[in-house]
């Protein structure tokens, strides 16, 4: 028969062993789907995307009904530009969360990035029906309509986007493009000016309004806009091309030659045909194309003997 002290020792050892086991980390395979989702969210918030993906993938493997895990996977795959996986994950998410407008919107943009514009429209339209006050969805939907050539629908959506978020310069710029495409040029100028008022440091905004002034044959205003565009983005080749034509129309030949030559320098290697056209413009103005300027001849060595 064991003594009392021996029995107490065995009890103490058993208690210590239980405490050690309780304190030991739980293996990943033993974690619940919910715990894996929480781990994924924590890793995602820490910017540890690869580790977060592993956690979310483990979560949905254990419980495929975890809609938010699928949605988080979609976000992370999209961030890594793996659009095929992003689409697949978001499709699972919307099956499980059919009334979540954000997930539908994200699915729409994943489709768009994957090159599936038809399904992108379908998903964005669904998101818009679920939340008609989402300005970003309206903007994305309008931009996609415009890309597909449905400019009337584009105008409707972009007008609503700018009403819902009047401080978003990009939305006004996109509305300006849509107005330009339906030949509402005064409205296009107003929209572009609003974009510039909100953010005057975007070269594209100045270029776009310059293009409308050019169409309206308002040469001085076009020149001023194009000059701002190239000041902000000196490598914006198309702005130099348009600026060259505007200078020529304004009888500022030296400036036109400089603009066309700058255009040649920017595009000569990528597009020699366009560079050749610009060279013709320079020659017509009495200048020398930058890509045809004669290099100094090297002196030939006289042969001995």
C-alpha cells in the first residue's frame, strides 16, 4: 500500500502534467474553422498576406460555408493579381452572402480585372441594386458602360456618382469623358474643370479638357491646358503631339517644332511610324527632326603606305 506522501507526489505530478498540456500550443490541424478565420483576419490586418491566405484556405477547407473567409480570400488573391482565384473565391462568397453589396462589388471588379466585362457588369449592377447610394459602384459601373460603348448609361451612372460623392475628382473626370463621348462638350468642360478644382495636379485632367478645347477650336485655351499637362507629366507623349498642333495653328512655329521633337524623343523607339509622322510635321515647319539631326562625321584615318 502506497504511503500518503507518495500519493500526494503522484497527484502533484498529474496536476503539473495537466497544466503543461493545457499551456502547449494547439496544432493548426486541431483548430476550428472559426479560429482559423480569426487567425486569418489578424494576419491580414498585420499585412502578412501569404500567411493569411493559408489560414483562410484552411478555414474554408474545414467549413466551406464561411462566406467571409471566401470574401477575404478573394480580396487577398486580387491584391496578388491572381484574378482567376479571386473570381472563384468571390463567387463562393456571394453564394453564401447574397445580400452583401460589398462582396458583389468586389466580385464585379475581379471579373473586370480578369477580362470578363459581361459578368463584371452583372455583378456591379447587382451591387448597385443592393446599395444604390454607393458612389464607387456607380463610378465603376459608369466607367464600364463607357468602355462597352453604352455612353448614355455611362452618363446616368456617373452623374449619380458625382452627386453621391461630389469631392471625388476622378468621378468628375470620368463624367467629363462620358459627356465628351455623347458630344455634350460644354458639360464635359464643366466636369473636367470641377475635377481640376478638386485636384489640379493630375496631368490627365488638364489633357482631357485641352482635348475638348481643341475640338471646339479654342486654340489658346487648349494650349494653356496642354502646357499644364506636360508640366505635370513631361513624358505624356500624346499631350506633346496635340500641343505641337495647337502651337502650329497659333503660328508659334518654334514652339511647335520643339513640341513635335519632344514627342519624337518619347515615342521613337516604341513607335517609329508615329515618329516619322511627327518628323514630317517638323520638316513642314522648316525645322530639323531630332531623330534626323546629322551626327558629326568622324575623321577618317589616312592609310599608310
